[in-house]
C-alpha cells in the first residue's frame, strides 16, 4: 500500500470512529459500586489518529493503530481537566460538554467562591481577568486591581506590562453570571482592556471561544449529571484572608460536599480534591463516604527539600499519608517519570506511592505547548532541560507523538488510575485500546 493510500485509509477510519456510538463501562478503580455507568455518544475526534500516525514504528504504535476502527466508550481513566480547555474556554458548559463527548468518565470543576460566598467553577479565585471578559465590562471597576495599560519607551520598547487582577470574591454571584468565559490568556503589551483579553497561544484556538457559559458549582453538578459523567471538584486555595466575612476554610470544604449531598449525588461518583492535606483529612473525618475518594494533590515541589527521586525527602512520607487516611495521591506527571538508558521509566516517587498502597492519578496531559520544544513544566523530569549538571541522561521528549509514549508508561508501568487531560479524546482512545 502506498503512503498516500495508507493515509487516506487511516483518515477514513478515523472519520468512521467519530460517528460511532458506544455504551460506557465503569472503571475498576472506582471506590464504590452500583453507580449507573455513563452512557452516550463518544467521539474521540481526529487528534488521536494524528498522534498515532506520527509515532515511531514499534509495538505500541501497532497496537494503537489496531484500534482505529473501534467503537469507543467512556472511561474513568480519562479525566477532563477543567473540561477540554485545549480548544474551549475552561470551566464552561461548552468545555465540560466537549470533555464528556470525548469519553471523559470524570470531569473536574475547580471550586472557589464569590463575594456572597457562593461556590463557582474557576481555576483560581483571582483569575477572572484572564479567563473571562470582566476587564472589558463595567464590573472591571470592581476588580482588586482594575486594568492598567502597558507603557512603552519612546522607541517602542515595553516599559511596564499591562496588569489586572480580578477575583470571584470581588463580585456577587449575580454579577459573576453576567460574565462570559474566554481562553485563559492576556496580552502584556495591551493598551486597552479588549487588547488585554487577547494573547491566546498559537497551539490553542479562538475558534470555539466566543460566549463561554460560566457555571456555579451547583450548575456544574446538574450539567454533569445530565451528561452522566462523574465529578472531581477541587477546593481551590482562597486568595483572600480566611475567615472571609465569617466563612471559614472548614465551612468552604463542608459546603463543597453539601452541594453534592443536596443534589443526591452518590459519594462513589465524586472525587473531592485539594492541595491542602487538612482539607482532605477534614473530608475523611467529617464525611467518610466522600473522604474515601478524597484526592491529595501533591504540590510539594518546588520546595528545596523535596526531590521526587528521593523518597527520604518526602515530608510527610507516603506511608504517613496512608496512615492518616489518604487513599489517592495526585502529583504532576513529571514526578512519576524519569529517564533510564534513553527510555521513559517510572520514578522513585511512583514506586514509593505504590508501596504505601496509594492509588495514583496524574495531571496534566496535552496542557503543554508542542512537545518538540520539550513540553515545559509537565515534562521536566524527562525532557533534559532541568537535569542536574551531574546527571548525564538526555531528554527523550522530541515530538508531539511522545505524549502517547508518556501515557503508556504512566498507565502500564506506573499504574496510574486516571489521567487529567486538556483534550480527553486522546486518553479515551488509549484507554479503550488498552482495555482500561
């Protein structure tokens, strides 16, 4: 078969898969049982086929190519990170819906609160200036730091960048609901608010960014119930002093769980998560049914005492976390990986977590720019950029297709139970091929 014929055949197979419907199956790592599995049409789109075709020849490529004409089903292994923000504004109806359509069995809502202490889906309490249109509205005057234009020298060099800081806690829920979501970006050279809202990197897109519909936490629960997917809310660290008008950190953590209880969502369909160990232990103690699936996001890096290659540097240790009631830990994917003899391999961190009996999920696939540039933060342990001077191992990340090699190591060698992705169709495709 000629290369041209092969490409046409592969493209046709991909288009066929997009049209096929599937019935979803629950993932074995779910702590509970009896929950209705997600159902619906799964359309992974063309990106997984592009990545597979770009892979170097070998057994993994052969296996993934063999799935080309499969009927894909949703899987809890595929977690929509803020929805599907590679192309849709994060934490919007459109982004969550796209993630579910691509087979994400679980979708994340990052949770913060407004001035009137109502819970909403935003990645950070103070990100409205880059993720919504607030600076171009009348509400921009209520921002903690209203928009300030960039200034330039006489010859046009940037003197001070454009700035703004707008927080959910600056405005009421009613005001929040008047805003529209946008791709997370800003233009530091902007001289007007509308210019400031630009700046989306070229490897994302503005094609689907118009009119992103923002969500309260309660609305996200209702939407994800309709989409028949499970839920992974993250309690975001407040960027205001707590207590906030009498609203304590425990009130915040309690309200998050209460809104699932009030909506009648079974605990086994919810994975509450936080970077704060105290939040996780609070859920373990106060709401043990939900605490059983509470996820500790590991943000110990960049502490100078922490080295993912040295379990002796972990404070607390994996065993100590398990003894306190933590069952699931979620580090960034680079912490789980290292390089040995030119190959991506599991790290000492991965081994220590497994030895302690912790389940592992990881973040975030397909959030970086093109991997030909090394992939930045998420691939720092395997791209060679941040290797110690005494470590001769070169990086092994060089092409966009390497995302599938990394995913394969995470799944089959590290044994992660789920992977956050900004474009869940890729993880869905892989998980179906591997029977996850």
